[in-house]
C-alpha cells in the first residue's frame, strides 16, 4: 500500500489524456497517464472542468452522472475498474485531478501530492474504503444508498474529507394503477445528500456526535428564532446547506468555506479499527436521540415495512415538518381526518413536500368530506399550496404545478416556472409530469427543454423513452418511435410493452410479428396495464398470436373491467384508447 501511494504523486500538469474512451452529448471520459510515473488513469472531464470553474453544484451533478454512466452503459473500461473516486485538492487549491488508477486492486487511488505524512494518508484512504465498503454492503441494502463522491482536501497538513451519497426518495403510491400520485417523504435530494455526507463524516471521525450538525437535515424546514444566539451555529449550517443547493452558481460556497463552517477536525485513527456491520448500524441509529437519527430510524422501519412502529415514533416529533408530512401519508388510507390535519400543519409551516402532497389531494377532492369552509373541493386552494412549493424551487412542486396541472391554470407565472423547471430538472423529469405538456401542442416546446429530454433518452430512462416513442409516432416517424418503445418495454415499463405490442401487431415501424406481439401484450397485462389486459383478453379469445383460451380471456376481461371502473371513479372519465387496437385484433382474427 505504502509503495503504491508514493507512486501516485501526480501533478495536474503531468497528466496526459488524449485517448477518448466514451462520449455522449454531455459526458467525456478519457484514458490518460502521468507522464512521469506512467501510471494509467481514467479522467472524467466534466467533473474536472466543473471544479476548475469553482462550480460545486455542477461538480456534484457531474459525479452523479459518472456513476449513472457506469450503471447504465456497458462500458468495459469502467466496469473493469474497482471504482472508488477520491478527488484530491492541493493546499493552494490549484492542483486538482479526478482520476481512477486502472487496477484490479481493492481500491483505486489518486493524487494527494501535498500530504506528506504517508501513515496519515494510508489511514485516510483505508478509512474511506471502509466507509464505501459499508455503504455498498448488504448490511444496509434496504436503504438503497449509492456513493457519488468523496471530496478530499488538505489544510495545514491535515487531511479532511466529505463523503457525499444519495438515497432515492422512498415513495408511497396513493393508487396502484394509472394516475397514481407518488408521495414524497424526504427532503430535496441535494440536501439529503449533503446531510448524509455529514452523518458518515461524523461517524468516520468517531467524534461525539454534534446534534447541531446532525439535526440540520430534519430541522431545516422548522421555524427558528434567528435572534437566539444559542441557535446561531444551527443557523450557520442552514445557511450553508442553502448555499450548497443554490441554483445560482455565484451564491454557492467554495470547498474551503464549507470546511471552515463545518470546523472539521482530522480523521481519527480509531475509525480504522471500527468494524462496521449491521449491529453497529443499528447501534448508531437506536442510541442517538437527535431528531436526525430518529427520522433515520423511521426511514429504516418504513423500508422494512414496519409502518406502525414508524408512525408511533413520528408522533413523538409533532414539531417536525418531515414527521408531520409522513404521518399525513401514513393516515391517508385509514383516517383522512388525521391525515388532513397533519398535512395542513406541515404545509402551513411552509414545508414544500407537504404543500405538494396536500395541494394535490385538495385538487383531487380527497378531503371534500370534511366540508371545511376554506377547503371543500376548492381546487384553487390546492394550486396555491403547490405553487408555493414551486416558487420555493422544489423540483416536484415545479413539475406538479406546470406539467401535471397546467391544463387547469390561468396563471401568468406558469410559463416562467416552466422555464425554471427546464433548467432544474435535468434527467429527473418523469413521464407522468410532462407527457401532456409535450404532446398537447398548446405551448411551444422550448429548445432547452427538448435538449433535457434528449439527455434523458441518452440515459435510457423508460418513461422518457416511451414518451419519446409517442412523440415520434405522432410525427409519423414510426421506425424511431418503435425503437424507443422497444427499449422502454425491455426495461419493464408496462405502457411501453403495450405500445410495442401494438407496433408489432400493426407492423408499424417494424416487421409485423403477431406471436411476438402476444408475448409483449401478455407482459403488459400481467403488470395490470388496463389497455394491455383488454387487448390480451381479446387475443386469447380470438387465438391471435397465442393459443385460443376463451375461459382465461373472460376472466382477464372481467379483471380488466374492474380495474377500469376503479380508474374511471378516480378520474371521472373513461379512456378509450384501447378501442383501436381491439379493432386490429378483430381484423387479424378474421384473416
């Protein structure tokens, strides 16, 4: 280990990279080497460029994109590496490099040329490796955490680092069929990533946990007395968190400023001897009673389907907006009166996720039975809550307000919010939010928004691919549309499976193949896609592409009818887009 570390004293000026390994519209990855030690390296150019421009926001996004590339593309040069990205900084902040040593050893190392203490350097790298190993182990697989970056800095010959990783939103579906609304019960992802980074940092240093730091994640949306001097440290952290997640690059802090506010001490060598296992994990979250750990405990209980236990703990945190929002979610199915009160309290306190949940439910008339004088089924009250979340910069608020609800709006702010959304959402827009916006033709589709969609197609997100297929087919470009449908179908999206089956039945954009169409229609039916269920029932009845089975066809048709009745009750309208394909099946059966 010591020998290998000494070989990686790489200066940025010694880096040679001229072999382009991978490129798409926005990403470039080069193979290079240190021209002095001849060490082979991989350079992710976007991350390097973002750092050089002191744009930490773009830097963080580029790291996430790199991991996305690794997981979604068959890139041998990445998959053959044991990727542990360690991003090094020199004391004068000039020498910087993002690189991965091309090796099959346990970890990959990077330039730390200003760190003179080899032993300390070894402890640091081993400690980071232990963190990563723990985060990627089966011990906490239920939290579905993916490491995105490790920032390493050096000040006064003391190594410092901050690990960032992202945990996807756990969502609870209000309804299990088309038209569902996914509840959100965690803060906006960048805040989540930032605070989990602090959490692991504190553990790695084996310090006494500072509640003021750990509480930041769950107290961010609570009302605080800014004049309370005892609360000043927390206010500084809240300010830092907002700066780190600002969409204005001029307001984002430098890495040195982050370290200064956090007052990070050198890593403890004791961590090197810590054995992280499931028992240790539970010890950590069960023996610390700060709101941060209480919420983390609830998150674990929810992820293991222990909802009753989680709700009891949430009820001990009724001054916490996140807990109130989650209680609103929990009680919605069984006690709408309680759900209403919890959502309203969190929304009135300005918590944007609660505003989204509460606003949408008001719009859908979910609370009309209470006949509240100020609510009832007053949709504009709901719009007001969702709009407030959008104006706070919430991506979910923006998408819900603009792409899902725009058809009801007569709001001059709508296009301005849409424009902001096109820049903020990047790859994270979902099909449900924007399909009508893209296909209605009522608004001009902005070129930048179209570019965002192209990015998502590059990353092969199934709902984007399916929507792209719909748009291309509407343009008459059936070949490209069918290509998109097929990709999305192979990724398991049930409506895409239906659309691809239709294309195969019609021979639209591809060679007509009735038996293959039956296979995909069956998949869509098994996933309880209503149109797919009706269509496959008809195929079974007529023996189109599949062995005739009238009994099964009748059973499936009844099941589909029940699903459609539920759908119509929810949306107060019917959807007859499956009629055309049933006519096609009828004609094929008569051939």
